[in-house]
C-alpha cells in the first residue's frame, strides 16, 4: 500500500510538469510523446550535450560578469 501511495505521489509530481496524464479510474496514464521521443538513447545524448553547453555558457557569462565588478 505504501508503494502504491509513493508511486501516485511521484506520478503527480510528473503530472505537474505535464510529463504524464492524470491516473484514471482504471489506473492507466499516458506518457507524453516528447518523453517517449527522449527515451531514445541517441536523443537523450543529444539533449544532455545541449544542456551541458547551456550550462557552460551560463558559467562563462557569470564569470565575465564577476570579472567586470
């Protein structure tokens, strides 16, 4: 019973980000298409590389801003 409650709480957190639909009366839900697309390992690697690049850009920008002070 605790596992089910925990699962539903986690699903509700994902639903808040529109990753999954609401659990229906038959305990079914829909995983959004974008998530299914990202589940492809090649797509995930591309996404991670892009996010790392964005992180590096922010770090460089922050460093330049601090250097000006």
